[in-house]
C-alpha cells in the first residue's frame, strides 16, 4: 500500500528516563484537500440501521445520529460497549521502528501526534542501552519507562508494547504483545455512526434476507445490536431502516466538503489489520479495527472530522443528528419481526414505490 507522506525532519535524543527517542516529522501529501475515503466492496448491496421507536420517523427521513467514539465506553448495552480506537494484546506490523544495538535489534514503542492537517510527529523510543542482562533491561523499559510516557498524554495514538520476546536466532527483540491507546485531544472533533453490512450472499433465492443472516444479530440478548433496554431494563427489539448501497453512496457524496472516511470495520484476533505506517498516515483509520468478538455486527462505519480542529467535521445539531437529503423519499423501515419480509428485489427496482413505504 502506498503511504501518502514525506519525511521532513529527524531528531534523535535521550530523555530523562534514559530512553533513546527518535522523532520523525512527516508531511502528509494533499493535506489541503478534504479526506473523502469511501470503501464499499462490490458484493455489498445495502445496510441496516437499527434505531429506537421514538426516533424511527427521523431516521427513515434521513436524520442519522452520530456520536463521539469515546461515548461507547459509557453505554450500558454490551453490544455498544467498546473502547473505540484502542486495541490490546495485538501483534502489529511495525518493521520500520527497529534500533540496532550492535548485537541485537529492538522494536520500538511509538507515539503518533497529528499537528494541523499536514504534519505528523512520530516518536519511537527504546532503552538507552541493552546490557548483558537483556531480559531485565527489556522489562524495565516495558513496565517503568513506558508508563511514564503514557501519563504525558502528548499523543493521538500510542503503540505501547506490553511484552517483548527475544529471538536468539535473528538476534532481535520483538514486540510480542502491544496495546494501541487512542487519546482524544481537547480539539478532537471526530464523529462516527454505524450500520450492519448486507451482502449478496445474505439474500436467498426469493430476494429476502436469509434466516441465517437475520439470526446472527437478532437473538434476544444484550450482545445483539438489534435489541435495547427499556426503562425497566427489559430487552426490547429495535426498529430498523434499510439503506441501499446507491443511497449510501449519494449520502456520502453529499458531504464531500467535510473530512470523511467510510468502510467496513476490519476484525482481528491478534494480528492487527493496520500497520504503524498506516496509523500515522491515515487519520481515523484506527476506528475501523475491532476485536473479532464483535464480528457478528458486520459493521459499516462512517467517520467525520479528525484529531484536531483543522479537520472539517459534520455540522450536527445539538443532539448530534445530521439530516441527509433524500429528495422527498424515505428509507424502508419496519420491526424486527418484519425484517424477514423485506424483499430486496422489489425494494431495489427503480420503478418501485416501496422505497418510501413501511414493510407490512
């Protein structure tokens, strides 16, 4: 993958914790242009958006609710709880961040800071030296030194090693497990909203959603996004709206004056789906990676804004809603029980009037 940035400055120094810190400043190319990175695969036919009964009329008329990524941590519902943008116990490709100690090379911790729109500062850090007690030096660096780095909060993303492994064959000290820590600065203005991705393989020969697909997210428990709690903490099904692929593309094209990124979330077990280079060259991409325990959500996500006020976020109202222009039409909608009756062949016919009707 081509990385859209250019190195402009190197600075190697030691800090108060006896670390070597290599600061590399990058200039992002084409930073004066709005970010409009839309990725919808060919086999996608549309999206489901689950909402709440009081907001169904708004949603089917194109009013979409957004939220701050960190709001998910505050949710009382398991299906929505996550420390978005953060990852733990992962393996990340960061081959460019090795230091040669003469007899061993060692992979670095890395802090990434986005400055204005066009500048990225990347700070890679290692122990000042590796002595004969290699394991002890590595453990001190991992536990003590990196903890002080964490407390400084001078980063947007921190690739923090949790544990290292020593490879005596290649004479290298590699990150065995890492944690990606996502920090929102005071001028962070990112907003996200999510949908369930529907693909051709999810539709049966009759043009309706397969029972297997519907069952993957509709079993009545707190882990499924199709359910919410009422005031008595009882599980109740959410209503849905259907947004075709074509409608989604038009919605995103309508907002190209703002910085946006849209695509399917990539799920992982241990191997993180993005490299260190991708994290520091593509703003907001860390919000498109989630642990595989959430993979049944089949999430398609839209992200607007960025890590500071130089990025153009969506002008939502005081309730974090934004109304997309549907040219007088409405999204098809219905209850969870009616989802099996959603005929996508009929819905997607250009001459069909059902695109602004509730499913019976």
